[in-house]
């Protein structure tokens, strides 16, 4: 175990004596202790920066400064040597220049970052930096040049993203071609989304629909907002992500209300209510009540706009129906009273009066139902995929650049950023001599979504031993994207890679994992089907959702070994007491020989609730 107090005393002594080589040995050991409190860890880093600066080691020094959030980076004079070496083709110097540009960008120094991205041969990052610096004219020209180049051949998704950025630059500039560019970008994204869905890549399709919604929001084209959000909700619903789907419903409702589209607000609230009813979420009545209020607002707006009375009547009738469904009878009567004031045929007004009399003199509303929690009504903060995915493509999975982006991004937890910092420092120190297998291990410890791109690149270009290491590392990265690489590794020609991939499948346990795990279990083209399917079923058994329980019980009904044993074991170990009603419901539907395990589990969960 490292005694940090002793190391810090030795480091301070070496610094005071000017023995920077010795100080750096101690300080390097200290910065590897990633579980220390902020002020202590940052004190070590600042001392490390001072020592590195004294010895002219700016590669590692810049990484530490970026982690610390410093806006002041070394000036052009210090970077001139790296620039000269980079222009001469030195690979390590090119990496340092690119890292420097990333650090400047993360520090908000977008204008100088754009210049260094140009020197580092990173036009996508340069265009993004120019946009962030407010130079849309230069950025649009750069996007246009890239769109006309050869790098986007067979890269439909990246081309669509560039079209979006180009179109929005033109719109901010007020260019006459902006409208046509936006229409062209929207069509391209729609085509890519269709292609992703047909290939079963629903996560990628989701990103595309979010892009369509973003375009609609930027251009105030509500039909695009609706297309983007409704398709996004559909994908989340299909994946069983109930709360995420409801959150996105709420986002779309807020945007529709802001746009004054109250008819859409009412319709979507009703759709969301029906979804909550089907999914067992307790917010359906609140959504129906709000739907009724939106119909009243739509009727009021239609009346003020001079729309035909029949349109206003239909909105009031829809409001009355929605209020009645939540026993808000006073509100029902108010909706019918609005109808009696409209210029409608006599029979329509008489019907409304008859219904008012039927409700009585003083009808009462039931208590307001349980509202959707505030955290589900907050607008989600989705990644700027129009920038992020293009930047990832340009990085090409370079481990140092990927880790630097994580390390300098304060949205990630400190322990994640510190592991990323250690990888950057090691790559700066060892360069091309850093073994690939060690890089894989270091990336897997970072545990952040962007490192998947680095592992994917290493898998594509690695030999069997490296691919096996990557496949084993993926089990530590609990993201839906991980399943893309794991599924590929399950079909690898090397048995060792396939075995490592199956072991990773068993570790990829998180709520959103059910659908990709189900696809692995049901795949019919796996070289080692039993091992992969057992791993997938074991992971499903640990998710603890209703869908997972249903899937386990289906295995009992099918009676196929060895999956019956895996499913029985998983059911016997269920920890989630909320599954108790669903568990009881399943008992009579499984074969008699398997009912005991369900009954025993139900009894255990009942005892836990007492």
C-alpha cells in the first residue's frame, strides 16, 4: 500500500532542493492514487506541473493543467518546437499538438484551438471550434469543403451530420441557401435513421431522430420537432425504457406548448396517459387531467382566432371526456357550458344543456391525481451528437485523444477523469513504446462512454490476443453501445475471443441492457451458441425488471436445457420485492415441476417486505 504522506514529504523535499527528476518520481506515484479528496489530489498535481515546467516537459504538464481546468495554456513560443516537429511528420509531436488543441478547446479558447486543430490536421474539430468562436462564415466554408471531399464516401451518417452543421451555419448567417440546405440535411438524416432501424441499430436511429427534432427546434419547424420526438419516444418504448420515454414525452409537450400547438399538447398528453396505463406507471390520471386542460386551452385559442364553431366544440368535447375519465365533474360541466355559448345548431347546444343538468347543480371534482414527478419533467440534456459523433469519427479511436477529451471534460466524475489523465500521462511519457495490451487495460478502467470508440479501433486492427483483451474489457463498460463490439466478438474466428466476449456479456447488467441481451440469446448464427446464450440469460436474470422476469419464465415454459437451470437459479435469487405481484401471476402459467422455485422466491420476497 502506498504511504502518500511519506511520498509527499519526499516530493516536497526534492522540490525545495531543485531535484526535479526525483520529485517527479514521487509525484507520479501520488497522482496514481485516484481515490483521494479533491484538494489533496489537486495539490499534488499543481506540484507536479511546477516540476514539469521547470524541466521543460510540457507534454505531461499541459495534461495536468487541463485536468485542473486552467484556461492559461503554454503560449506559441513554448509550442513552437512541437509545431516544427509535427510539420516534419513526427507522430509523437503531432499527437501533442492535437492534445494541445483539445485542451484549449475544453478551456473555452476556441479561436486559438481552431488554429492548432488546423496544424494537427483535424478539420472537423477546427470547424466545431470556429462555430463555438462565433465564426460561422469560416466554419460554413470548411464544412462545405469537407462535404465536397472524398473522406465521406460510404459515410452517410457523417455526411448527414456535416450537412446539419453546414445548414445551421448558413441559417445563422442569414444566407439565401439556408432553407434548401436545411431541407437537404433533414432528408439525409431521415434516410440514415431508416437505414439504422432496418439494420436493428435503434440506438443510432434514436440519435438521428433527436437530430431531426433539433433541426426543427432551431428552425421553428414544428413538424420536424414532432417527427423527431415521436420517433424517439417510439424507440424508447420499444426498448422498455418507461421513465425515459415518459421524460421525452414531457420534453415534447413542453416544446409543443412553447410553440403554441395546444392541439398537439392535448393529443400527446393523452397518448402518454395511455402509455402509462399499459406500462403500469401511476401517472396516467395526471396526464389525462392535463390533456383536458390543454383541450380547453386549444378551444380558447381557436375561439380567439375565429375558427369555425365546430372545431371549438370538438375541443370542448375532448376536454369533457378527459375530465370525466378522472372524475373531474365540475370541469366537465364547465366544458359543456362553453359549448352552449357557441354559434352551433340548436340540437348541439341542447345536448350540452341536457348533460349539464344530468351532472347536477354543484358537481364536484375528485382530488387532483398524483402528478408526474418534477425530475421527469425536466428537459433531458442530450449530447450534441451533431458535433460529438463527427469528432469521434475524426479521432479514429486514438487512445490519447479519446482519453484527453474525457479527462478535460468536467461533466465526468473525478475518478473517471483521473484514470483518463493517467492514460494521457503514460502515453505522453512512453509514446509508441506503450504496449497495446496495457492501453486496453487503461481504457477499460476509465469507464466512460467515449473510450468505447478507442477499444473498437483496437479490435478492428488487432491480432487475436489484442482482440481477446478488448473483448474481455468490454464487460466493464455498461453502455448499450458495448453490445455492438461484444456481438461482433461473439462471432470472432478465435475461440479465445469468443470466450472472453461471452464472459463480458454476463457482466453487462443494467436496466437498458435487456433488449440487446435478448437479441444475443435469440441469435442463430453464433459459433458457440450455448456459452453465449447462457451468458445472456444469466445477465437478464440479474436485471430485475418485469420484462426480464417474463423472459426467464418463458425459458421454464420452453423446457430447453441448460437454460431451464439458468432461469431457475436466476428466479431463486431475485432481489427485487417490487416483482412480487408479477411473480405470483406467473406461478400458474409455468409447468408444475417449476412452480416450487417461483413459490419459494415469492415467499422469500414476502418476508422481506414485512
